[in-house]
C-alpha cells in the first residue's frame, strides 16, 4: 500500500506513512487525512465484481491514475495494491517480481477494487 501511494503521488516512500503498521481502525483515518494533505478527497471504492466494468473517469483519478487492488499472485486470499491507468493497465506494481506490470486488468478480469478521488479546489 505504502509504495503504491508513494508512486501515485510521486513521493519518496519515506514521505508516506506506513499505514498498515497503524492500529486497526486508525490507519484508514490517517490514509484519508494523507490524501487530503496531498490535495485529494477520497470518494469511495468501486468493486469490480459488484459494480461491473464501469468507465474509468479522469475526474475520479489522480492525474489519470488510480490506486487499485488485484489478487496477490503470491498469497491466497490477499489483495495487492497497484497503480492503474485510465485504460486498466498496471503502470506500477511495487512487488519486486512485477507480476502485474503492464497487464490490462480490465481485460484479464484481475481488477478487484479501485479508489475514486476528487481534486480539492483550494481557496473556494
């Protein structure tokens, strides 16, 4: 999660909190606060299995990219965070093996979830 968010915002990994080390129930609040501090408002999660292959909208992305979740190829019943572009292609897989890199997860059906975000308009 941390490496994916660092990539999404083009930050060094040390500039991103290690959300998963925080207590259960706390890390989500810190994550949302971090998004706001970066100028983005969390707008919810789309579930590919439930919501279907809805159109990926630029206004729901961070500069054309989404925080997304796919099934881990290394662990059973575990999600894996990646950065996905507007076409459903994984542009950043933080795992050293890069097993999802350049895969179109819309075409393969591997997409599980993606975050919706809205740019915060400052001064309004």
